[in-house]
C-alpha cells in the first residue's frame, strides 16, 4: 500500500473553486469600496460643521526623561487642551504633572493662545519660561495634541478612524 505524503503533488480540485469564489468576492468588495469615499466625505463634512459654537478636547502624551525626579513620580506627561472650534483658541488646559504650581503656571501660558498661526510661538514661550526636568516632555505632548487637533480640523483624523 502506497502512502501519499501530505503537501506532495498538485493541489486538490476542490480548492480551485474556492480560490475563484474568493477572488470574485474581493472584486465585489473593491467595487463597493469605490462608493465609500463619497459617503465618508459627507459624514466628515457633517461632523466638522456640527461643531460650530462648540469646543473640542485633544490630548497628547510624552515620556519624561529617565533618571530624573520627575520620572520617579510621573513617568508620562499628558497634556489636555480644550479648544474653541470657531476661534481656534485654547479655552482650558491640563497637565499631568506632580506639582500643582507647575500645572497652574503652564495653564496660564497656554490658556488663551490662538492656534490659527501654528504652535511655534507657544512652544518658544514654554521653552523660555518653563525650566523643569519635564520641559521636553511637555513640549512634545503639546506638539502631539496640536497635531491631532490639526489632523481632525483638516479631516485626516476622521478618515483614519482614530479617536481623541
């Protein structure tokens, strides 16, 4: 009696219709996916226009440098920005820092800043006025929160399906 090894020889005939069916299925899915961008664009437009007169909340986080006292207490700095949708002004901000004095100090710098012109002048002010071990992490977290806001404002965040 001959024993046939598994995997040797041509593929069984039963697998070929399955391959044809799956290829047809993929083509069918591709045909449907051509209609998605139009409906997605309408949904994004509705979401962005429904925010008029409201504020949005974005966050960013960054790791504090190791071998510092700030790393022993916080490890990761999180920045939360509440932004007025119409004026693009930061209404409120919060920072996950150990010292309440640092949080209040940064809040006073950030609060009222207008994001229409970008983030460069705000980052320069934070660099020149906030001299703590967590300065780099705060700046990086601000940049991340701003990028997420900018992506959402231009529709990129909705397109990718990420949440803030």
